[in-house]
């Protein structure tokens, strides 16, 4: 593995030619298990953790979040505009490649620490791109949160090919211009 992956470091990414590396739950690689996170700490990523669980064995204390969740676990912060864009662009590419699926929510981590917002410009761009409200999950209550379906990006643009990057950024640029017009 290249780069840091913080608290999900023991999982191997799916690699496809010219695409960003990602994890998808449930999948054959996860043996059909769901991703569960106990990750409310915003200052110390070592206090956040994950587990994989079969849907029929979720603990009573778990909250199951239905639908598709995009989870960003990045070494880039969400303050720098370019860093934010590089963390979000792979989700746009994954969505397009998979029939333009829209996430029901986003979960953001920086160095394993939970973040509860992205910058306003990027937030608006993601809403424009996906055609709906961007909900950032803040894990408001104690206990694990499990995701019916989750896509995790940990390496930003990673091994994405140059042509694919240009394609995604051109699409985002066009949507931003349409929104601003």
C-alpha cells in the first residue's frame, strides 16, 4: 500500500485501471460484510475504529444507515480548496462509472479524525454535481454506525490516469459554470 490510510489501514483497496483505489461494502472482498465505524473523535484519529459485520449480526447498539454512503479518509485537509477537490473528485468518477449513483450521505475523515463539513464552495459543487443535498454525517450519538452500502476513498486521485482526471475535472468545471450562470 502507498500512503497513509489511518484507522482502516488493514484493508486492501480495489484497483481498476485508470481509476482511483477504493473500498466497497458489502462486496466479495469484505465477504459481504458491512462497514461499521465508531468514529466521533475530531482531534485524535487513534480513538476512531472500524469493524466489518454481517447484516444479521449487527449489535443492538448499532445504528444502520440505509442507502449509499461515501466515506473519505484522507491525509489532505478539507480547508485547502485543491486538497478538498482532490479528495472528492474520485467519488464523482466512481459515481459516473457506476450509473451516476448519488450518495445519501458523506462521512469525512482527515488523518482518521472526523470532520463534519466541507468548504462551502466544494459543498455547493457536490450538490450541483449530484443534483441534491449533500448531507455530512456527524455521528451524533454513541455507538457504532453501520452502512447498508459504503464506498471508501483513502488515496484521493491515487492511481487515477491523467485522461480520467481531466474527464472528471472537465465535468465538474462545466457543472460549476452552469450553476454560476
